[in-house]
C-alpha cells in the first residue's frame, strides 16, 4: 500500500511539473509576461510564478488556458 501511495504522489508531482513547464513555454511563445497572464486569467502574479516553479498545483488551469489562447488568436 505504501509503495502505491508513493507512486501516486510521484505521478502528481510529475503532472504539476509538466503543467508548469507548459504554462511558461506557451506564455513565453506569446511574448507575455507573468503579470499579463495573471491579469488575463484573474490570478495573482505570485500564483503564476508558483505554477511555473512547480510549487502550486493546476487548480486554475482553465483560466490560464483561456488567457494563453486569447494571445494566440
């Protein structure tokens, strides 16, 4: 049981890391600063930073995706 919990925790950490990497990648590809992404997604700049540094989960991913897609149009 303990082994499966450790595996699940690693999977969650990996998904947080992948999400953070992708948020930064697409934000930069849109020539957008963290401040602008935070404004467009109605989040605080420290929250965007925490996502990109893998310190926060992806609870607000829909807001972030909508903000990034706004700049790609």
